[in-house]
């Protein structure tokens, strides 16, 4: 399991930085922590989630639709 902590001076900056990690398979853990330098949010990712995201990027999501002719 991987852990990551994102630190930003304000809440808007924190939200934009965390939003960049979510498509990579990261998930929020706990709440937002306020400290002297601003705000922090902890993220967690399981190794299988990162592998799954990489596989989904490689495979094009082409679903074929078949139309039945009567």
C-alpha cells in the first residue's frame, strides 16, 4: 500500500492538486488537516489499483454495438 500527503497553502490549491492524483488510482484517506503552512490531505493507493489504471489506459475502450436487422 502506498501513501501520499499533499500540502497546499489554501483549500482551493489543495483541491486542484488532489484532483490530479485521483485519475491515477489514488483515494482520499481521512479528512483535511490544517497546520501552520496551510492544509494537508492524505492519499492512499493499493498496488493493484495502479496496475489496473495502467492497463485501462493501454486498452482502448471500444465497445462494438451490433444492430439487429429484422
